[in-house]
């Protein structure tokens, strides 16, 4: 019964792995993978001498960092807040609203952002009407990282609380009762019981985030590249597309993709080691 | 990988009354908890209120604008915040437009076919892997999990798909992304916890694997099936990059998201806009309300399905990590 799935994986996941050989070739679509001339590490030499490539690396790392700082704590805070609401009905209502944007497409989410914050959008319309000047965030490369992070927060922070709510529900309430009996106030209980209870999940998600530091999203940048320019919007994933597929320079794009995959594997491995060093499980138990 | 969603199992006695002796009603404060301070309550309410507004207000404005007359849009100088002259004109124009109608059919078709294919393949695979005595089960599981960490990446995949003749073919929008290993692992975790006794009993009674899957395993996991189907369905509905890769020039084959991207987000004119309904529509009636109507159209199917599935996102304990 596993056959159809295995066939799909072999064709669309494992065959491309062998296709990575194109990264070491001078791939020519006319003659195919089998007959293209080998090029050794030429593509990588080109890659490492390409300022556009290093720009994409820099953007990727910077965006990863900004998202880690600004996005990561929000689902935790939101989950704690929601968990403190007693009424089940209100909680269910808020949950169903904040989960919803997760299911929107990036096209839709960015269109909505554009309509609200763009040059002709609701916010600037309001600012103009009140003579406060305009605030053009949708096309400003300097604040692009903040814009992208705001979009991720709007779309994904609500969905992110699921895992924390689950962890919160798993904390034994007897602990709270005992702590309260010993005279610990709400803040002390939060610090000494709730947060330690979330530690495992937080470490796991941090490991995943660090391991995926080179993946900051793809469609978001694809859609907005026209508006802010490639200096700000090129990341490693879109680099392969724009300088590989769009220009027909397949081997070059494949080399960039391979570079990213290898570093990502190392990052996941390293982040996992880090988790073990903190005495947590990470992705798998030691 | 961890399964972050705990989905309630539909069991045979799901309709049985819940035990009457709950420890405390969920709405009651635990006896040891301090009564809330008014300031704290107000801050909490305010924060949650603002969060909700940030989510809801943009959607509200989009919907109201799509329902507004040209006059109302002009009066508001753009987006309409308060309903002021409601009309369904934009929707009428939109649904009469060939491009949008085509795109809607394409999107619905791909989502329906794709979800069916994905679910059939994933359910079969998950069931096969959940029976620990099945053929090469450890090896196949490893084969699956490896793909979560290692993949060929964009260009090799593109070369394989186009090498198989996928350029411009419908299957290129479905098969390359038909299965998500994560979803299969979630399904498998559920199937693994189906009572072995029940399955053994059925087997003794002569039921084969297909029969067991169809009559025992699937009926007891309806909730997880619904959630995974939603994940797959949303994936197909929202996809646009595969269109960009495999059929960038076939505007008749474009799904709704790509139409939204091209004509609303990027504000491009229609190719050959003289002949196309959308082009003339753009120049004659309220363009903004028409654009917003397209936005709403991409939302509607999701909003129809979401309430039925959303209740299954029960948050409970983390079900054990799915390990290889």
C-alpha cells in the first residue's frame, strides 16, 4: 500500500538528489543531464565570487535573525495570555480567529498588506487626509525586513500558539496549587512553573528555527521583489530561481541550492547538538 | 519531528455522555488563584481585543469595499470602511469575466483532484507503515523521513519534472507536491494507535487489509482525516509558484491565486485587454471593488470549509514525537 507514495518520493524527491550532479556540470538543456560536460567546482567558484550571492546570504541571515528576535516570543506571549482567559467560549473564538490567516496564501496576505499599508492603501489615505504625510513601507528596501516580519507575525503567530497551548495544558495543576499554598504569587508561579513547563517545546522550536536559519520563506520574497528591488529581497531560495531558472543558468542555480542544503544540514546537526548540551531532546533523543 | 496537533479521536462511544463528575467547570477559577485585579483584566481584554482587530479589520475592509458602488469608492477616496451603498455589481462583473471564471474552475479542479490524490496516497502509505509487520516497514519509514531533511532543491526538481514532460501539463501542478511526509507521519501516528485487538479480530474474521483500513481504521480517525485533507486542500488552493515554474505563459490554465497576483497585486493590465472581459471591466466599473471581489473570491472556499475542520484543532498534550 505504500507503493504509490514511495514511487512519488523516488521520482520527485530522490531523482532530484541525483540531479544535483548538474551543480558540477555545465548543464545544457539540449543534451540533458547525461551528456552535459562536467565542470568540477567551477560553478561554486563563480558563486563565491558573486556579490549578488553574498547579498542573498546576508539578507537571509539578517531576516532570520530579525524574525527570531521579533517573531519567536510572540506566540509564547499570546499563548500565555490566552491560557489565562477562563471562559472556554471566548478562548475558542479567539483561537479560531487567530488560526485563520495561517491558511491564507501569501498572495492574499500580501495583497491585504498592500491594501492596508501600501501607497494607495487605507493607512496612507488616512495620513494624507490628516496632513501627516505618507509612510511608504511596502516599497522601502530599508524597512523591508520589518515589513516581512510583520507579515509573518500577522499570518503565522496565531497558528504558532497551538503548540504552546498544548504544552501549557500538559502542566500539572497540582504544581500551581502547591506553589500558591506556599505563598507564590501569580508572577512567581509563571516564572517557576509555567516557563519551565514550556522549556522543552521552546528549545525544540529554537532548534528547528536555527536549523532552518537559511530558509526564511520563499513566496513572500518572490511576490515583493518587484516592489523593493533585489538588493533587499533576494534570499538564498529565490536566488536559485532568479539566477538559475529564470535565466536558464541551471547549473549555477543548482550550485546555490546545493550550497544551501549542505549548510542547512550542518546547522540542523549543530542545533541538535546544542539542544542535547542543554539536556533537552531536540529532534531526536541521544 | 513532533506532531504539534493533537486531534481528538472519534471513538465508537463519542456520543456517550461525558462523565458527570468534572473536577471543576472550565469557567471557574481554581480556589487557589487570586481574584483578578481590574487593571489586569482591562489590560488583558485590551490586548486580546487589539489582536483580534488586527486580524479582522483588514478582512472587513476588503469585504466592504468589494460590495461598494463606484460612487462609494470615490467618496471614500479608496478603500471603504463603513458600508455606504451596497451592491453586488463587482461580483456580477467578476463572474461574467472569462479569465476569472476559468481561473476559478482551474483552482477548484486542481484542489479537488489534488486533495483526492494526496489523501488516497497518504492514507494508504500511512496505513502500510502503521502495521509494524508490513513489508520493509523500517526501511520505507527511513526513506520517507530522510526527504524531510534532504532534498534536491528547486532546480533538480524542475529538471526532473520538465524532463518527464511536465511543462504545461496539469499533473505538474499536482504530483510533485502530492505528498507531505509530515502529514503521512501524523496519519500514521493515529493509525498506529488503533486498537490491535480490533484489527486482529477482523483479520480472523477474514477481513483483508483494504477492508480493515476502510471499515475499522478510517472510521475511527475521521477528525485527523478532515484536518489533513484541509492541509492538503489549502496547499493546492494557495499554490502559485508551481504555475510560475511550469505554465507561466498559459493564461488559460492559471489558477485564481495567479490571477490575483498578476492583476491585483501587481496591477498588470490583462494581455489583450480589449477582448477580455476583465480588461474592459477594469476600465468601466469600480476597479477597486472588482479587485477586492477577486480577493474575497479566493477566500470564500476556505471560509466555507474552515469552520467544519477548525473544531478539530483541539489542543491537548503533545502526542509523542514521531521518531524514525
